[in-house]
C-alpha cells in the first residue's frame, strides 16, 4: 500500500525533527512554519514548503501539528488560512503539541463538523527522540482514528498508547509535565541551597547524582549544569505553559495542585528573568536571584 501524504505544521525543535524523520521514511511531505526561513531547509530535503497551513493541509491526507501552545494551535488550524479550511473531508488530524484539554476538545468538535478525524497525540521525549522516531505518543480520540494513525505514529514513536476519547492524551501529557516541572523547580531550590550554605558543590552534586532523586529529568539538568549549556531541547517557557495548563485541569476536577502552584511561580520568575528561550534546566539559574 502506498504511504499517505502527510503535512507537518510547525517546524520548531520537535516538529522539525518529526518532519525530518518522515522524509527519511519516504513519506511525501508538505510543511508549514510561521516564519518561513525555518522551513527552507526542508525543501532541500524533498518537502513541499507551503505558504499557509491551508495549503499544506490541502496536499495531505494526514495533518500533524507541533506548535507552541493553544494560541499557536488555534492559529494553524482555525486561522484565516488555517488547515481546516484546506483539508478534504475524511482527513486525519493529529495534534501533537502540549495543549489545554479545553482547546483540544473544541478543536475535535470543529474537525468532526468538517467530517474529519481528530486525535490529540502529544508526546514525551525531546529533540533527539523526535528526529530518530523514539517519541512516546499518548493518544485520545476514536479507536477508528487511532487505527488509521498507527502507521505514521509508529514511524515517529517507539511507543504509541491509546488512552480513550479526545482530551485523554492531552490530559495525561499535562499530568506528566507538571510533575516534571515540580521536580525541576525543587531541584533548582536544592542547588541554590547548596550554593548559599557553602556546601562543596562538586561533592554535593556527585552525591545527589547517585541518589534516588536522580531521575532521567534531573540527570538532564545535571548534564546541562555541568556543561553550562542551556541550549533549548525543551524551552523553559513551554514548561511554564504546561504547568499552567495542568493547574487549570486540577481546578476543573476540584483538586488544587498544591505542589504545581509554587513550581509555576518558580518557572514564571525564571521567564521574568529572561530565561524563557533557554532549556527548562536553566531554572537552576533563577532561584535565589531577584
Ligand atoms: P519550539 O521549538 O519553540 O517551536 C514552536 C513552534 O510553534 C514553531 O514552529 C513556532 O513558529 C510555532 N509557533 C509559535 N507561536 C505560533 C503562533 N502564534 N502561530 C503559529 N505558529 C506558532 O517548540 P518545540 O519544543 O518544538 O515544542 C512544540 C510543542 O511540543 C509544544 O507544545 C511543546 O510543549 C511540546 N513538546 C516539546 C518537547 C521538547 O522537548 N521540546 C517535548 C514534548 C512536547 P516560529 O518558528 O515561527 O516561531
């Protein structure tokens, strides 16, 4: 069977890697990015660079969006030249950005009106996983849509899990990321306490790196700190956004996320210090600083 034509909207850290992966797997690919310069290199690799999400979607049976937040997602799907205006009935839409559940459900309803299939399919994994097909997809939507998406998702991901109706993938992703945010914020405080107390930094870091707290996430932070390299794999401002969306979900269920709230403040403070475009691990540079 021939491969479906695919469009990728958003060619940032994650969308760019996913597009590269799809091209190397032989998919006919159209791409769109708000700032066109970022898309040009994909033309050299064989993709069609569309002038709008609408044009990209009109050339594809499967449309994947990987953009920053709810505002960006609304713009690429429902904006004036948005993907929904260009897509044929029967198209399959995959929204892989980390977004609020409210927005994902609203978008699913609009897609259904257009007789298209919509899945929320956010991911864990970061820049290298996107480029090598090692993402972990959490999928919400109809089981029929999931069956249609499997082939393309299995090229992009090492694991693809179907969770239930629209919004299920989005919600689990927010749960995952608020816990990551809480860990990162507490670790930033821990590093600050080590600094202020005069403990030997190198020895302290070595002890912590070999203790139970050294989750994969904390290990990433330790690597960034030791290299003093905060080039974004996962931008700090996006972690901040995710914690905020998760807090909103807690409120919906009458469960104030009491650990997420101060972590949100720690991350907002870091954004206020101009660290939003650095890797989330740069939060270690912000704690204890006005
Ligand atoms: P990124 O590198 O900052 O890329 C963001 C993308 O969104 C760019 O293509 C950007 O276009 C586009 N965008 C931003 N605002 C827009 C708007 N108003 N209208 C249209 N397009 C807009 O971010 P990323 O790391 O790839 O993350 C993408 C999504 O994946 C986010 O939801 C993030 O939370 C999620 N995610 C990220 C990671 C990670 O490790 N990085 C892991 C899992 C999930 P321009 O190039 O024009 O700015």
